[in-house]
C-alpha cells in the first residue's frame, strides 16, 4: 500500500494510516488525485490492522484547493472516471469517491492546515472528524458564484454537520469560512493553534486505534442510525451494545477497571487514567 501512489504519501503505524496529500501545485482534486484516493480506499477497506486514517496535506497553504474546473469542459471524460465501480453509478465520480471514503470501516480524521474549497471541502465533510489550524485553515463552497451548486456531496453532508440554515448560508454565501467560525458552526470539530494540530489529532487517532476491535465501528453505526430517527438510533444502539457486552473484552476490561479501584471515591477522580492502564 505505501509507495503505490503518485499523489499520496501513505504510512501505517500502530493501527493508524497517515495519508498525506502531495499533488503540486495546488492539491487539485483532479483525475490523478481522485484515482489515487479511490485506490487507497479500496486497498484499506478490508484491512483490519488499520483502524484510523488521518488525512493531511504536504502543502501548508492548501488541503485540497477544489475540484478540477476543467472537468466542466469535458464532462464525458469526467463521468467515465473508473471511481468506485461498485458504487451507485447514478452518482457522479466525485460523489462516489466521497461516499466510498465516508463508508470506510475505519475512523477518518482530517488535519486541515490550509484552504479547502469546493470538492476539497466536500471531501472533508465526508470524513468522520475534522480538526483545523486556527491561524491558517479555511473552508468554502463557492460553486453558486459560478452558476452551479456543490456537486460532490456538500448539499447532502453539510446539513447534518451545521444544520439547514447554516448549510444554506455556506452554499449561497459562497464566502470563505475561517477556522473559528467553522468550529462554531460544527463544520470542524475544533480549531486549534497550528502548533498543536499534530498533537491533538495524533493523540486522538492513537486512542481510537487502541480501542477494542469493533468498538469504534459500533459507535459510528449507532450514531449514524440516530440520524434517521431517535427510535432507530436507540434500537440500533441497543443491538450493538448487546453484541459488545456479549464479547470477552467487555467483561475482562470491566473486571480490570473495578480491580483498579473504579467505583471508589478516591479512584473515581482519576477514572480516565484507570481506563488508560487496562486497555
């Protein structure tokens, strides 16, 4: 997997795949980058040793500038891109790519150091989590200013992240949203000082990768089920909880946590530290 791409740098360590977008001069979401991302997603989807994927950019100014605007001059070539051939062929290739990334069994996290507009912002919105550089990151959906609407999933992803009214503000306002505002709106999880971005994301990724197998995926499925309705979310969450409780890991960890002092007044002040030691 590592070294097999022309626009990506991929490394894997401790259950975390680090994917660095490296496609000068702008990290444009063109055919080359799309095909590399699609190949990576296909290769990692069945890899149980990879539990978290962190996406970063080699360019400090741009995460992904936007989709390749020359696609508009040759829509037939764009439509024929062999992206996610098993996906819904009624969707355009960029939508299929983002849906493939969104549906990966791993947890996907982005480090946004620079700008991400159009298709780049939509790719970010398809991920599970996004963390942004407070000083340098910015996101935008400028398509309406060019006479179209976001065409790579933005109209579907944004309402669930920021709500209907703010999704319309972002799409119809066409302006760049700074990191602090993106955090307030819910487009990114957190905007943190640039110097702290690696530590914040890498620490979280390592913690998720260290969870017992199946826990992270169950959490995603339970949360996603609630987007249909609270009733469906409760039903699916109960099913997934039952599956995990029936496994050996839950009983072993619970016994270890209790043996380490959980449910005592003194140790409960430091419960997170106890959980860290028994993983």
